[in-house]
């Protein structure tokens, strides 16, 4: 089974490059499943039903999210009615939506789970321990399928690496999101789990993680009221390609991908 996991989509520039590449790229590379983190798909801040629908139209099968969905609070109820959009599993149970989904590909079931780290993450929404929460979820999912993909939306490298050791051999892939910078530490763990600390970003790279640099610098220099502005130049897509043995659910390979808007692939 061949899976593409695309890094955090930031606003219109990210949507544009996905609209250009994903439909054909999916067919050419024979991907069975494409996942994408879409928490910043709407103008660089949050996700809306409209932006989620666009990602689905382009060929993204499952959309994971994270803390920035709160930038569009008014959209939460409608967004999470979409069965292909999930939110972190360790949010409180009363929160709209679900923390995992199971998709059937031909005669195989694949589970995609979303969890959020706690270290240096916003205090709201209040989260339970991702370790305890995901442990219980994985135990239940393994009774249904051996192919489990997890998006860990977290700030620190240490928390993501600790989760890799915690889940080694029990899941197919642990993909880090949130920090928008693709790391060069992709591995297949001893137990057969594909891992990368951060898959990266899909958006404008002439930027500070998707936003124009000058307002960000002013904010760092003390102007707390300075609004973020979406950057628009040097558009790229970051992703990882993962191959998984269907019988065992073990990862066979993981490969980093970066494609520029004007790339010929």
C-alpha cells in the first residue's frame, strides 16, 4: 500500500499548488491514500467547510487538523460533520467531530488517527495525555486493522520522538505536523513504524513558516498587536511517501518529497 502524507497547508498558496499537482500526481504514483493536515487551509488561519471541500476535490482523502482550528470557531460544527475531516483524539469528548477514521481501500481497512501534543501547546482546548489516549485507541483499532497512520500535531521534537518509541511496532506510521519545517530524520523504526518529526509545510516558503517576515519580526520586537499576513512567494509542497506491507501493517519505506509550484515533477 502506497500512502502520501502532505504537510500543513497554509492558505491559498498551499491550496493552489495542491490543485495543480495532486490530481495527476495521485494517478501517476498510484497512491492508495492521500492524507493532508488542513488546519491552516483557510487563509492561513483555521479551516472552513469550503477549504476542506476543496482539499477533498483535489484528491486528498483524509484531512487531519490541530490547535489552529480555533481560529475559525464559527466553522467547527459544520467542518466536523464532514466524515473525512478529523480533529485531535485527545480533545474532550464533547468537542465536535472525531479523533480517528477508518477508510476502506479495496478490501483493506486503514485507520487514520489525529493526536495533539501537550508541551508548549496552547492551554485551550484542554487536552488529555496523548500517550494514554492513543494507547487505548490503538489497542481497539488493532482488532480491526493492522494499518494505522497517526498525525501527531505537536511543538517539541522530544515529545514526538518519545511517542515513536511508545508506539514502535504497533502502528504503521507516525507523522509529525505543526512546526512547518520538514525534518531530515525519516526512519523505519526497529518495529516497522515509519516516522518523521515534521512532514513540513505546503505554502509560501519565502516566509516565516507561511507568513510574511516583516510583521513577524515586528511582533518579536514587541509589537504584540501586529497582525500576521499570509506570504505568497516560492510556493512548495512538502510531503512523505510511505509504503506499507498490507498483510502486517509494517512500513517498508518512507521518503521525503518537496515539489515547487513550477516543478515538472
